[in-house]
């Protein structure tokens, strides 16, 4: 199993160094394990180049089989965890960047209090990567914006939240712009790969091909600080307001009806033996949100 895990990581990353980092071992150690697997198989699996590697035909086939085997082994482990009462063992949960900083601290604290034997392993990444890791059994569940519409994944809606307009403090007394007006303003958005960017573009009816005046940032914090410097305006989810606006000179406003919203949900594989326990985690997330749901929008007026 150890050989298969290391080889699958190498096949996935296509690079010894990155694969070793993902497995938390040294590059020489990973190389030795892959070489041992080739000796066990009796044929080369990897074509080693100076800068990158390529899988042989057999390597490609073995990588696909290894993923199936590792997924099945993880689900066997899940059967064992599902039998534990209370919920204990490893919980690998992914969260998108526009949710993680605002929900994870309280969620981890709540889970640790309720399930002391739970080993919580959070991972922050964009939606595409979280779905890939779920399908390959590298995660147990993920919290992100719905819908996902993947037949193999179960979607559980948790709550809806509005997007709030953030603009320079000097614009506080101005009328709140409509979606069409936002299209004509210097709009600051997250860089490509973030689903929140796509949702904001959709509300403003802007093509994904960014116009000249559309500017990008790597995080919501960066966007808000840029607005505070007078560079433009942005939209952020309401759960981010208490943290991202406390040290910025910005004005907040609710947008005109129909206001842009997103549905936050939790997803996991339909075959996951931990489905009942993950349902409990989903209810905890929903309870956390209900308790703090008004803090953000109250600030927006």
C-alpha cells in the first residue's frame, strides 16, 4: 500500500519533488519507493527526464488501478471509523478560500468539543481541486458553493448568504449602484479559479473575459484593502464582513433587489461509509451559521 500511495502521488503531480512534499517524505525516499515498485512489477513505470517525468503505458494503467485500490482502502478505513461511537479518527475536510477563514476556526473548535477523539485535517483549496480530491478519496467532505452537479457526490445545502458591496468611504452617501452600473465601474475581483469570482461576474452580467477596468486580487482581504485605498469597488460574501472590514476605511451597502446570493453546502461521496457522521458535521456547520448569521449584514446596514 505504501508503494502504491507514493506512486499514485508521483503520477498525480508528475514531479518527484512535488509528490514527495505531498507525501511528507524526502524526494530520495520517494524515488526509492517507486524504484522498488518497478522491481516488484518487473517493468519500468516511469520515464525519468531532466525536468519532468512521464509514465510508461504500464505506468498509466497501474496509476489508474492504484487510484481505485486506494479509494477502496480508504472506504474500508471509513467503515471502521463509522463503527466508532462517538465519531473518532481522521476527518479530512476541504473548504474553499472564501469560506475557510470565516468558518473553519469555529467549526474546528465545535467538532473538537463534541468529538474529542476526532483528528480534524482541514484543507483549503479551490472548488475544482476539492472535487477532484473527493472523487479520488483524498478528502472525506468539502464545504463550498453549490450546485456542483456531480452524480457521484451528495450535496447538502447548509445556508444562503448575500454578497455585499464594498466601496471607498468617500462613496458612502452615494446611491447604491445597480448591477448594470457596477459593470461600468472599476470592479475588483478574485483571480481566476475562484467560484466567487464567477458568481460576481454573473450577477454583474460581465463576460468571463475580463474587461480593461476589471482588477484582480488573490484574496478577499486584498480586495477590501484595495477598495480602502480608493482603487475601486468589490463584492464580498457577508460572512467575511466582520473580519475583512474591521481595519479598512470602506463603506458597506446592500445591493438592490434581487440581491446576489450564493448557497453554501457540504458534499461527500455517495459511497462514503461515514455518510451519517458527515451529516452530523453538516448540522454543526448549519448551527454555527444560524448563531452568527446577522453579524455581518448588520454592519452593512
